[in-house]
């Protein structure tokens, strides 16, 4: 799988604010993609694109809050940093309750924005790594036959081969073969590791 | 010649009392009269009474008398009127004159009673000035109240260029600190800083115009231009209320003779009402359209239409009354003030429901040169 470069999306209807944030991020070497409206961002939205979103909370048409809702509905994990005006604290609080990564009040210190963007990008990467790991585990699980799946379920309950054989109506030898296949397909070094993999999926 | 007792009675009067013969010669004048007109005692007797009035009446007075003697018709006897009187030194003062014909004497004699009304006129002028000032004051107070309602939006709007400037400055600093700095980036930042600073300046200039203005002289201005000047503040206010605002300005409108700040105030009131009216609507739906046109009568019109609930039927016939407000912190002066301003410009403000829903307030102003 090709790794995409992270980008910082800036969605703000104010030309000056948007362009200045882009240049500020460029000055520390970040790639930023400025966009003038929430609609523009949504129509170009690619869940596979890593990065974070710097989002103006107040915009005509679709507001920042509404864009956040739309992203939540699509199950997007992109961290959102809200930019708010002076009197917008109650809105910012609401945005945080809906899972915003952080918010900044205008005008903000450049370092505050940079710190938050850095943290948001790190969070995004962690989230993506975790999701990728989950995907891999899920794929491995899907490669198991129904019988192997039954064996795995009993293995993580800590059942002995003898009990499993009785429960599944198989010979102990057959259970042992299934068990080896499960360990092999799941690429697990130990039963403990196997248990953790399955628990990670939640 | 009047008897000495009659002269004593005349001298007791506060007003000037002048007795003249049929040719206009002064037969007698009391002391108050001599003082009022600045003459020494006895000096006026024998002079023509027309010397007590300025031109053009001075030259015409003999003619007036002559005509009365010939026709018996007078426009002044028995009625009295306000006119200008002239002192010996040539200065003119307002006076009230009533004239009577002395009965039983031929050729006729006339008696005039003259009251100096200078202080009365001064009093009237000062009352008028007070009324004008109260009106100006009220207009100012109402405008300040409107500005107060817009403060949050304006503060936000000023914050935008300040934020951009701070970002550009910090970005420049960082670019310059890096060994392989690309000066093109710094140049862009510095040039944008200037743009943003000017933008902040424009907002402040528009603000000052509204805060300070009010005593601006009448001038001929394009309504579209006035709307453009309000645009930055209005858009900021609308943004604060999560409302879209659209401008549909018809080009080539004739100039309107106006007190610019007053017309701005009238428009601001309509715009603010529209924003307030949309408060209960879901934010994505809220929209205001500002449309200028020239109507069938050739007058300029600005319609401010919202897609809110419209004006409630129960206040339809009272909405232009002062102190009627549907806002939590309204003064109730907005609409009446807009209408007063429109009428002072020979125009009007009218209401129509918008289609499919909402309110439309239209300010109509006649083009310059069509109203006195």
C-alpha cells in the first residue's frame, strides 16, 4: 500500500486567514491544502488521505460545526482543530463534545497552532496505524475456515484440546491440526498474543 | 395734535404707538416708539412713517396709503401682521404691527401699534434648534444602539485581518530564520500584511463614519455605493448570525440627494431587523437579499428581504410606531427612524411579505433634482 504524505487541510471562508495559515504551516515545512468552504472540502474528501483539519467554526453556508457532523457520520477519523472567534467559546465546547481534537481562539499564537497541528498529525498517524493493524487482524481472521474459527473461539477461552475435541465432536488429533493452522494463519507466536489480537478488535 | 392726557396715555404703553395723517406723516409717537426705533424725543414728528421700515416697503408705503384712500380697501387695518421694521441706524428687527383708522377725522388719520418681536423670534429659533438637536441626538442614540448590536460581528471582522497579519509576520520570521529561505515566500507574506492592514483600516473607517457622522451635508450619491460602504460591516454582522447575505445591485441608478450617514442608518436598521427575524430559523436556511432597482416612477429602491417568519399580523399596523419592539434588547426606534429618514429625503419605507415566506422592507428614495 502506497503511503500518502500527510496534509493539513485549512477550511476557512476568509481569504486572508486561510492563506496566512497556509504560509505559516509552509514555514515549518508542512504541506497544507487551503479550501474556501465546507462543501468544497466534503466533495474532495478522501478518507485515505492522512493529515488533519484546521476548521473555521463560523462560515456562511455549511458551518464548521456542520462539517464536523458530516465527517462524524462518515466515520472519518481526521483530527479537527477548530478556529473560533472571541465569543464562540460555547460553540467550541460543543465541538469538543462532538470529538474535536482541539480549538484555538483568533487571533492565536503561531506556536499554539503549530503545536496543535503537530499533535493532531501524530494522533492521525497513530489512529491510522491502529486501524491498519486492525484491518490486518480482520483479514487474517477472515482467512480462517469456520471450523478453525470455532477452535480459535475456544482457544481464547483457554480450553484444553481434550475439552475442545469433546465439544466440537472431533478427535484430539484433528483439533491439534486446526490449532496449528490458526496459529499459523493468525501469525501468532503464542496463545497470549492471539488473545491480545482478538481483544484489540474489541 | 393729541391732547396732553392722550399723549401721557401713549407714553405709558410698552409698545410703540404711532399716529400718522393721510399722507403718512407722523403726527405723534410715544416714548417707547422713539426708543424702539432709536430716535431722540420729538425728532420723528413730521417725518414720513415709511422711515420706520426697510426697503422695499419704504418706497411702497405712500402707494399703499394712496390706494386705501382711493378704494377704501386695506390689507392691514384691523388684522395686524408680522413685518420688518428699521431703526434710525439702519438695523432691521422683526415686529408685529396692527393698524387702526381713527374714526371721525377727515382726512383720515391712522394709529399703529408696533411690538418688537426680536426676543419672540429668538425664542422660537432656540426651540426649533432644540427640537432639531433632540432629533439629531435621538438619531445618534439610535445609531449607537444599532452599532452596539453589531459590535460582536465587527470585533470578529477586525480579528480576521489581525489574525492573518500575525500569521504572515510569524511565517516571515520562520522563513528568514531558515538557512535556505525562499525570499519569494517572505515577499508574499509581507505584501499580504500590507493588504490585511488596509483591510482592517477600511473596517475602522466605515465604523467611524457611522459613529461620528450625522452632521454630514446633503450630497448626491449613488445608492449602490452607499450599500457597498456598508457591506463590510453588514457581512460581518450576518456572519455572526450564521446568515448568508446576497447583494443584487442594479447598475446605473440615478444619484440620490442624501445625508449619507442617515441613509446608511436607515438601511442598517432594515438589515439588522432582517437578521433578528431569522434568529429562529435553522442556520443553513437563513438568507437575506439586498436588491436595488429603479421602480416604475423612476425612484431608486432598496429592498431588504429575509426568509424568516415575516411580520406577525397583529403588529402589521403598528410596526412603524416608536418603541414597539419584538427584540429582547431592541429600542423600538429602528423602523420609525428608517421611515423618518426616508420621509426627510422625500421617500418612504414600505413592508410586503416575501414569497414564499419572509419579510421585505423597501426603502424608496427619489432621484436628485426631483425633490426640493
